[in-house]
């Protein structure tokens, strides 16, 4: 029933985009994923995303994006800390990813409105290849706070300064993310006194096919208490998170990926994280091998991934992936088969 509603929503929104004459401003992308634990468990996960842009003037753009998520299994196949699939979420018929106005000033741009961190941070080519969530945002930041991280968003201000090799990103968000359109916990809520504030900055450099990133974040608000095992057990405290990651070009089509992050003063949650991997291109296909270690207060987790991305149908790709997850007293082997397609605009 859920999947039927999801596909009806997908087809109706695609039809609306064609009949409204917004083909050049609206992009529709659909990602579906079959998961298996090679025993008796399986799951079917889906993500539909609509991106809309419209010029309001010479240097001003209206930006909007929505996401819809659906899955056939209410619980994940693995009780992992880092989340092996970066698209799997509870069933959300419609949620905002972005909604706001961006103004360009020479080398700078400023966005104000609804936004989430996944639009701007940890989105380099190598990190985007892998399907695990930690490559998309480090667990020292994502696992401890209910911030504007997929699939939720919040009111925010995002600034970018872009040069040929150097770039600077800086953002301020409401300290907690939401997905509802109405009610007390709506995505338009801005309440620093209760939710806190998240500020985040990243300095980036690229040269000869290599990319380097250094960043830090400051969060003043509620954080997860993993020692008690439930998100409801929280405390309010100001925390600092620092990170760095690099994509080092080793040869044409071959890159090494190194990541590291640390949270100061954390006695609970994820205190430190480190990851390393390789990505390589073979013709039009792309493969990757990645492993990471995350230290949590009650335990630790090793997570490894082997993935291969194969383009198909012009605007789509197929991506088989294997995940091996090791914890104290538990381990999981998960296989994914992901297919993604972007409807061509005319």
C-alpha cells in the first residue's frame, strides 16, 4: 500500500512538471534500492527528489527541493550506529530539503530559507560515490544531534566564497531539524532557546584533481544520550566538532580518500571518527573501497563498503554494494542493489 502511494505520487508530480511548462527549471530524480542480509531479511527503499529553480533577477534565484521516502520494512536490516544506507528513512510522503532565495555577489553567494547540511557539506565526488551515511556527514556531528540532516531541514543562512582553488562555506541553522509543514514541530520553526543553534564552517582547497577540506562546527542545544540508550534522555551543552578530509589524486582515475573528525568534551555519543578508502574509474564505470572506525560511548563500530557504479540509460546508474559492519558482540553483512535515474529536462 505504501509503495503504491509512493509510485502514484512520483507519476503525478512528474506529469505536473511536464504540463506546467517547467521542464527547464524542474529536475526529477528517483532512487530505489533493494537490500538483503543474505539470510531471511530484505528491504525495499525509495527516494524521490524534486529540484526547482527560478530566476528572480540578474543575480537572484529562488530554490526549492522536496524529498519523498518510502520503505517496505519498518526496521533496518542492521542495528548499526552509522546507518549503512544514506537514503533509507521512515515513510515521509513529502518533506522540504530547500526553500529559499540565493543572492550572488561576485565571488560570493548568500542563501536564506529552509536548507539542510547535505546540500553543501561533505559532498565531494569521492564521498558521494559511497552509499554509507558517514561519508555524507561524519557521525561526530550527525549521530549526536537532531540537526538539519537528511531527511529533515531547518531555517538557515548559508554563505559561500568561491575562488579558483580556494573556497569558504559558512552556515547558521536552527539547532534542530524538522520535516512537518504544520504544528509545533514544523520545518519553519526557529527557536534557539529550546533547539539551540548550529554554526558550521568549512575551508576548501583544490588543485590538480585533489581536494582538501577542513571544518568545524559549534552546537548549543540538546544532544543524544547513548549511555541511557534513548534519544529522549538529553542534556543541553555547547559542543565543538572539528574535521578534515582529503581526496588525493594518485593517478589518472585513481584517488585516495582520508577522513577524520573529533568532538571535544564528549563523554557520550560519537567522540571520534576516522575513515580511509580508494576510488577508481574503469572506463565509464567507477568503483570504491572504504572502511571507517567510529568510537561511541557504549561501543565502537568498524564499517567497510565495496561499491561499483555502472551508468545506464543515459541519465541513470546501477550500483551493487556490499557492507560489512563489526561491533562489540555483533556483525552484519548487507548487500545493496541501487538504481537511480534523473528525468531529462528539455
